[in-house]
């Protein structure tokens, strides 16, 4: 139910191609590297995936979840605090 | 402002309010300079901190917020100004720096992008300029400077996250910064560009794998290495350091390389916390440490440059 950030390290050229495809064709945001063109084997890739997209795709590459509650973090950061003394 | 103000992220309007308030509260030290405007015509304000009247001193430049989603970067610029104004006369390092250098600070270099991350898409990276030939929006301002512009490591596709723009300095944000630095190149001796994330202290070149002329000096014990060691000693955190191209990958058109080629030989790009867990979503509770360790590195390098 929340946006997530995944860490994925492609081991083969096929993994690289899958990641390049996922990070350009879906509603994801590449955090690291700056652009899909930099993705290569053994490079750790950080991919932000919105909840609505998480439900619709799967990648057959091992990954770990860096951040399971990205949406909550965003809400926390943009919270309008009326008690701010300024 | 209360200290807690600096431990939060702020909307663009809040930052503009803060710039105005900071000048009003410190009229003898802070001057606000309008250096240009963004694609969507938002003002680009530089704060000049100058402790002593009299002849122009040598200067240091700091810009923050080139990439919209890197929120810790503008937070650092605000942090630096507060530190400079609050601890002058108390902290030896900042006192020494402000006694010897004027400081120019651009808190948000990409205001359109920053606003867009607050209102529409938190993960937006580029500016918000409209490409005439395409539906895609935005250029990567850190690929838009005239340093091996749009060669390997940048893209000429307007839809790419690393789109280099139509031509060098095609974007009003990079053009404004370049124009200001060109006209102040005789006084500005030290340049910092603040980014996130991945915890690195980088220096030229990023646009080529060649080493800068003074590479050994920049990497040496009294510059990047010393700065990284201090962060490790005081904050138990590891920062990598080195030339951008070799430490990460080729990225032409960056501001730090362009500044270096302009003749400002002490040119650094900092990538602040963290190393990926929170990335661009670094929680407000981490702002203090992220800014303090960057401040330590910046002060270490600035003191060395003053000595030299």
C-alpha cells in the first residue's frame, strides 16, 4: 500500500536490459544512477516504485527493499506545521 | 528564527520569505542579489555575506538545489547561513573564513523544479523548461554548462533525466550562474555545489577521465582527504572522495568542471547523506547531522584555500 524504494544489483546483461526497460517504461523513478544509460552489471541500482505500479509488475531479479514507507516519509516532510514559531 | 526551523524542509515560498527576513534582520552583513530568473520566471536570489566593509575581498561561492528532488541541498544552504550569522566570533573556523572571504550563497538554483517536487512530483530532477521540439519538459542543469557539453554521459533526448539542453547555457538558471561567476571570476577563488545523495566529496573532472592540473593538491591530505577524515572522526560517517568521472561515471556539462575551466581552481561538489536507504527522502531528523558533516568538510577546505 505504499511507494517503495528497491535496491537491485543486475548480475547479467539480461538483468541490465530488464532494469533499463523497467526504469524507462513504467511509472518508476531511478534514484541511482542518474539515468538508465549508466546501468551496468554489478552496479547497485536504486529504484523508486509507486504503490500502483508495484501491484502491476514483477522483475525476475533479486532485490531488497531499501524503503518500505516512502509515501509516509513524503507526507512527514511536507507536513504543514502551524505551530512553527516563525 | 528558532533553531528547529533549520531542522525541517521548507516550501519555496518559505525560502523566499526566509531570504528576505534574513536580509532585514542582518542589514550590515547580508545583501540579497538578484542574478536572474528561472524558466518560469521565478527569481534567483544570491545572499552575499560580507563581514567587513572596504575593498572587495576574495570570495567563496556555494550553490544548492541544482537538482529539484535533492531537498537536503537547499536545507544545507540555509544551515550554512544560520551558522555563519550565529557563530561568527564564537566558532574559530567560521570567524576565520568570514574575516577573509565574502561568501555568495544561492539557496535554490532550480526554483521551478523545487516547487514542482513540493506540489506535483516529489521525484522530479530537472528544471521545468519547455522544449520547443518535444513534449518533454526540463533539462538537467548539471549537464548544461560548457564543459565537454553533451558528450558521453549526457543525453540529447529532451525526455532523458540527463538531457543536456539545446546548447550550453541554454537554461536561464545555468546561464545566470555562469554570467555571475564570469563577472566575478577574479574574486571567487573557491566554489562549492551541494547535491545529494551518496556521501562524496568530488572535484574535477567529471566530464573526462583526465586528471585536473592540480589533482594531487585537491585530493591531498589537506583538502578532500582531510575533509573526509574529519567527517569520519567527528561524525563516524564515511565519505568517498575523488575526481567525479573516476569516482562515479562520466557526467559532462557540470557546473564544477565549468567553474574549474574558468580559472577557479578550488571547485568541489558535495554529495550529502545518505548512501541510499533514504536517498532523496532523507528524514528531517537527519538534517542536523547531514548539514554538520558537510559544514565540517566545507570549513576544512575553505581554511586551506585561505592559507594557500
